[in-house]
C-alpha cells in the first residue's frame, strides 16, 4: 500500500532551506575542480538494515539542483531492506550529484531512522490491538517530514499541532484550578469555540480519572502510569473514551503497556531520539 508523502510544497521548502544552509550552489570544491560536462552515476547503499523513508525528498534535492539528474528508486517507501541493499541510483551531471550528496543523505538517513525505529515499536506490540502514535516532539521545521516517516514505519500520527486537537495537560489543569474553572467547564468552552475538535485530557494519577471522564472528552491520556494502574484505568473507563498511554515508553516496556488494554501508546523517541540510519552515496564507474 502506498504511503502518501507530504505536499510537494512542504518538501520543496524544506529542501530549499537545507540546500541554502549548505550553500550547495556555491560548492567551492566541486565548482572549481569538476568539469561542468562531467557525468556520473551513483548508488544510495544501505550500510545497515532498516525501513525506507525519504526518497521523495531526495528526488526534490536533485530536482532543485539540476533536473537532468535522473533518480531511479529500487525500494518502496515503508519497505524493509537489508544491509548492502541499493536503495536508489542517480545518474546525470556530476556536479549536482556532489553538491546535493550531503543534503540528500541527511534527509534520507534521518527519515529512514525514524521509520526503522517506528517499525520496531509496531512489531513489539503486534497482536495487542494497540496503535503506536507519534508526538509533537519533532525537529523544528521538519514536523511534516518526520510524521511522514512515522507513517512509513507503520505508526500513526496523533496530534499534528496545537490547533488540530485540544489537549488539557497537567499545566492546563493547574492553571484552571487556580482560576476556579472545572474540567467540565473547560471542555464546554472548547466545544463552544471549536465544534468538531477532538478533546483529550491528561491524567497523571488514578484519582484524577473520574473527573476527567465526567468532563466528556474523546480521549484520556494516562501519563507515566505503571502497567497495573494502566490496567485498572482501562477497566474503569470501560470503553467510554479512547485511551492513550505515554511517558518514558521504550522498546523494553511497550509490550507490557500495550497488553494493559490501552488503545494507543505515544512514543516521543520516534522523532526526538531515532538514530540516523547508515546510508551512503557511492559513485559507480
């Protein structure tokens, strides 16, 4: 099944910023030493196994530098690959291949790293019915691309930004309490101002659960609760709202969390701590 990439305008803007940051069109080494008519062929080669994400971005890198560069992709987005796999080949003028090499690899390594880590979490909860969600803990300016990489890894995007879903977190609750505003009133105000927007309420301890449920949200977020408390919360909720678990989730703990019966588990590390995958661009002669 194909995975819808971000809009081309989003990709193009991110690529333009990255090329400008690298001053690719001013490459003093390539422009001085490499003849303008030199041709080359190169291969994107995986040095370790993983899950692919980011070829639409790589394509845009070379399109912006020189549309004559022809990129042929051999592995689909979201597909697993082994170490040594040729992910794509690029052929055309040598200068843009060299000028865009690092920018293309930076995107491909970063996004494939996110997809690979996400797939590991998805595999870890297989059979539980629990969905792996991302968070807003993304690299500034690259959220659309990183959330796309999560989708490539089999995860789901939860809240894209502060306007697409309402979430009453612990700091909100503290401020509401000081202002004498109940959770139910806060939910009422949100619904009146933004009808149709889903609302989620964060719950840090079981004692807060009944008030949160009475407010009538669509989601409850159970934050940093051990599995026994998560299981009890799921029992009390009894399917009335969707249940998300979060807080310090790791590959070592995610299965036990998923088995408590929560609908979803959100994992910030998918985007804030995924290691870049080792991928190289090798010239072929």
